[in-house]
C-alpha cells in the first residue's frame, strides 16, 4: 500500500540509503534511524507500518529495540543481521519478529519480504469475516487479535493466535513444525523448532476441555493438526 511508513534502523548508512531509495521508489515513506535509541524514538513518534531492524547497533541493540516494539503492540518487525547463527533465529522467533534476513541481501528481496509481511498483517479496518475462524465455543479473530473460548475473551500473544488461526484454517490437515515456522513466522528457518512446541503447549492450556467437537492434536513424529469431528 502506498505511503505506508517503513522505519529502517541500521547503523550502516550506506545500507539505509540503498533501502530508502528502493522503498521510496515502491511508494513507501522510508524513515531512518542509525542507533537503537533513535529507532525507539522514531517508532514512538512516527508509528510506522513496519520496522526493518538491524541487530548490531550502538546504544541499544536490535533485540532490545524489538522487545520495546513488541511491548508497545504488534507492528511487524523484520530483523536484519550479518550473522546467520541459529541462536539468532531462535531469539528472533521468541521475541516475536515476523521475518529474518541475513546480510548481504538483495534489495529487491527485502522489498518482496516487506510486501509479504504486510499482506499477512490484515489492516484493522478489514471486514471482520476475513480474519475470523469459528468453531464450537471457539472464535479466533485476526483483525482484532482476539481469542474467545466459550464466549470469554482469553489473553493470547500474537504468535499463539496466528498459529491457532493457521491450523484452524486448515482443519484435519497435518503440518510439520518447519512448515508452521515458515507459514506463521515467515522464517526461512533450519534447526531448533521447539518454539512451536512451546506455543502449542500454551494454547492447549487455554483451550482445554472447551469443546468435544475439535482439538489441537499432536501427530507423533510429524507435527500438529487442528482436528475437527466430521
């Protein structure tokens, strides 16, 4: 969508300028910050639609900036880093990053990832039906990020909601952990996938005994499915 603000937080001014040119050409409004404190200030002041966030920055690193953005709401975050170690990806997942790009990157790929992440994040004024999944005593609303179990609103972090919404959108279909990481988190991800297990465990605690018409099932040796009785 044209004129959406994209905050680029990176201490490499050449990378910032390159991304700024490409994003402006695509019709976005790019905002620049060259350290973590400036990134937090710009985020609070400008309320961008998405944040491109470098990990290694002065004053505050990208992890801390991501924590503060997540504490404030659900603005999508794409992490940028020159390091590709698995622990970075796991931490990024746990902090709620929406995607992860390792430098050096192709600028066109970054723009494509931005568009994909923004598409996944439904606008608040979208018709509710577009983002609501309903089953017996269960409602998962991605437009309001609201989970209702037996008529009561239940607190759930965004990724738990997105994971449940994705599984419930494909009833009785089995997904591997890697498929769920790719579809829900958007990571091109290899290695430790225990994050999925943690999220499913938390969801089960919230959904326990809500209905006998559906359940969150483990398919041993494969992954998970949202099982619905025919």
